């Protein structure tokens, strides 16, 4: 439209790199060889607007300058896919199967947060544009409304409103009313999935509220479970990509809360399919975190914080819930997972002469979470060591451990050190593992 073209002409081209969560305008005249595969040959005459949801490499085409965009506003439903191309999921688009699009960087223009002053003759057009941003069409999805509100410089009003929700949630009567609101989880999901470091604290408080609701459930809540899984998946990807310490800390806090929510709902409110999914993504996160520390530098291990210990504690206690279930065996009994469990035990055993040692015994509170996570890992491994699980793995435990060890018998040395220097479950589980490994030889 002429109004859309006028706005594009007035928007200054953003030369800085795009980031996840940026509001952008997309040139819809892209040809089929420059965009992601579509379900039809439909073309669009208008500019498209949306939010950056993926940056970088894709599997369906060469190049590292692909931008994945979740369409918003009047562009909803005009995309080419749902964030998944040729079976590979790059981002979520909700229930709309045509709300995602991939384009090259040259086809994307970053929107400005504030519009420039308009000449008097164009005042009517400018008012219409601003009104559209503030008051979206009635059929616009809820998450887009939250996105418009929170992707701005000042969201004091929204935080104040959320604090009011928190105060209401402390009352059982008000909490029950909030839990019955069908749109609340949808709105929280939209806020939590926004990629903006400035929103990290706000997102953690929002997720914490949803987690608190799981303690008062009387029936399954698929939306909450799906939210927790989405957070684990998205924040795992953030940790794999970012080197920014602030972003890493924010992601780890969200992960702690999400895993806590999954723990609360796992036994009583999840079906088998949800259990398998949640264990799979949690075990993938565990493997990534452990292997990053084990194969990383000495500085990385010495910088491991209490927050890392809390995250490992939440993950390992979640894995304990799956013990004894044959239907869930594939999720937590793989060569990758067991190898990472062995690495974690070696790193946290307290054997300071090993290069992989994590110095957790620096402060009492920090050591508490790490030791609890070590206890869970020892217990899980002890419960799983059997001839049947070896058959399931397709490799003997002795061979698997030998592949992990930097030096022969170093894992046995760690177990004996734990048995002699620790108390309670730590010592008992270590002795059980040594005995079971010897009996399987």
C-alpha cells in the first residue's frame, strides 16, 4: 500500500547487526531461490513485518546470512512455513502454519523504535500507523500484543501490572482465578520467549509465577508443560551460542525454573509422550553443560558458580524421577548421557590432582548444591548398572568408562575417594557402583 511504502521510505536503514527479537520489515518481492521453501507459489504485494526468530546457518540452503522471521500484525498468515523447513525446526510460530519465513539479510530492514516527525500534510498517515502499533486488530494473536508492548524502551507499566498479579497470586482465591484464565499462560509464554537481555529479570519472575502454579494443580496442564519444554529448548540454544556472561546467567536462571516446573508436573500430570520429550531435552542440556566443562579450560571449571550447581541439582533430581521406567529408558540411558554422568562424577569427586577437577569446596552453600547433584548422579548410575542396561547401550560399562577416562582406572579411583571421604548416600552409592562394575567384568 502507499502508506506502507511511505513508511519504508522514511525508515532509516539499520546497518548494525540484527539480533533475535528485533522488529523488522521484510521485502516480500523475494524470489523462490532467495527464500525458504514455500507450500505454494503465492506472492505478496506488500511489505511484511515480523520479529527476528532465527539467525545464521540453515540446512535447506547454503550461506550463513539467513534470517528466520515470525510474522506479526497484518502480516500474520502470509508466511511460507511454521518455522520448520524440511523437517528441521528453527523456531516456533504457535498454531499458525504460515506464520514463518526465511530470507537473506539483504531483504530485511530493521524498524526504528520511534518514528521521525512527520510533515503536516502526512499527519493522518502517521497517526494511523502509530494507532495500529498501539491498538492491534481485534483478531491479532495475544503474543503479538505482548510483543508490541514489551519490545520498547520503557515497559514500566507492564512490570507494575505484573507485580499486581504477583500480589494477587499470594491469595488462594485470587490464585485460583488466575489459574483458570485461559490466556494467562499464553501471555506468559509470549513474554518469556522474547529474546531481549533487558527483559531477563522480568521473564524469570513471570516463569517463577507459572512454576508456583504447578504446586496447586489438580489436573494436567499441557500449556504449562509445553512452556517449560520450550524454555529448556530455547535457552539451551542460547547457551550454545552466546558468550555474553549476562545472557548466560539469565538463561541459566530460566532453565533452573523451567526444570523445576517439569519436576513438579512429571509424575502426576504428564503423559508418556510429554515425559519422553521433557527427559530428552533435559538430558541434551545436561550433556552439553557437562561436556562444556569437562572439555573446556581450567578457568571455565574454576569459574563454575553456585548457579551452575543449582542447575545441575535440578537436572539430576529430575532424572531420578525416571528410574525404573522401561518406557523412558531411551531418554536417560544412552552412551552420551552415561558418558557425561561419568564425567560429572569425576569432575565433582574432589580429586584435586585430576585436570578436570571443579573446585566446589570453596563456600558452604555452593558446595551443598554440587554435592546434591553428585549424589543424584551416583544414585542414577548405580540403579542403571546391570547386564540388561549394557545390552540396551550396546557397549559394556567397562569399555564405556575406558573411553571416557583420561587415564586407566581414574574413574574407579574417584569412586573410592568419594566412598572414603564423603558420608551418606554419596559414600553408599559409590561403593555400590564399584561392586556392580566388578561383578560385570
